[in-house]
C-alpha cells in the first residue's frame, strides 16, 4: 500500500488498536477478538523495557501480517530508532508511529 492509501484507511477506520505487552502466545486470541469486533488497524508498540524488544515486536508483526494481513493493517508504535523502523518494515508493517522523527 502507498502512504496515501494507508493514511486514508486509518482516517476511514478512525481507530488504531495499540497492542503493548501482549505475549506471543496470546496474539491469536487478542487479534482475533479485535478483528471480530471490527478493528482493522493494529499497532504493535515497542516495549523498550523488554529485553530484545526489536526482535520480539518484529515477530508479532510478522505473525499478524501472515495470519491476518488480508483483514487488518499492521504497524509498529513507539519507534525510536532506525533499527526499529527497519525491523518493523522487514516484518511487513505498513505503518510506523513515532513520538519523534528528528
């Protein structure tokens, strides 16, 4: 999707579910419930207090894109470094939310 298409979809949906601290073994339950509830945009937030948060978040993004990507837009949030943005992109994220783009 292009930048404009992703932005239009977010504006259309008017809701981004922010997923933080959801363990990998709970992804199906949480994402499945959100999808059944009509949520179509998901942000997996980098939890910088967690060891190896880049790899962990990329794994969640990749799994969700592979299993739910035809139903939802998947991205990352609280991206603070280029490494995090690149890992999310490589995992299939189509949006990045960052508190700072300096």
